[in-house]
C-alpha cells in the first residue's frame, strides 16, 4: 500500500498538488481548530505575562556553643545579588535546634526581602531529612521547629 501512495504522490507532484496521508491532515485540522478556538483567550499572551519568579538560594549554617548560638546565612539571587548575615543568639540550644533557628531566620529574611522562589541548602542532615519527609520529628522541640519551618516554607 505504501508503494501505491508513493507513486500517487509523485504523480500529483507534477501538477503542483501536495499529497499528505489522511492521519497527518487530521492532526493538522486538530491543531488549526485548537489555535482558532484559543485565539480569543490569548493563551500565548497569558503565558508570556506570567514570568517565573527568579530562584534564590539560601545557605544556612548554625553553630551552638557555651556562649550561645550563632548563625551564618547567605541569600544569593539569580543575578549574583548576595545578602550575607551573621546572627548571634544569647542563649544555648542544641545543635539541631540551632540549625532550625538558622533556617527559620533565613526564611524570615527571604520573606521580608519579597523573595517568592527559593532553594535552601542546610548543613544539617537531620533538618534536611525532616523537611523533605525522610525523617520523622520525634522530639517535641523538633516537632515544633519542623511545624513552624514548614509553615514558613509554604510561603514560597
């Protein structure tokens, strides 16, 4: 059958008639129909107006010691913009709690800066795995930190 169609295509070509198999015509009809129906709603224009939010990156590092806790935060924008913070808390908490405090501080600063899209890098395996759901928070303090952090992270 395909040999017959090829011969027919060659014969029609002499008369400047283009041959297309029926399934291609049906496909083109569907495309034309879709474009015609959506021309008034201007889907292409709407997609052009909705630019994705630029992705920021947050790097956190919390550390606890005898004198209290401290945190280093770096927020990096998509165009090389950088905000660096060093925070010191005058009270002692566990290392894991300090890592959550670092993350919470970074997310709160990001909210105040109006950042809408963010990727976070933490140096705590516990915090990272609790946030992505791989680990459950068993300790009541960790459950509280996780809940607060998840609520804040949902703003992005």
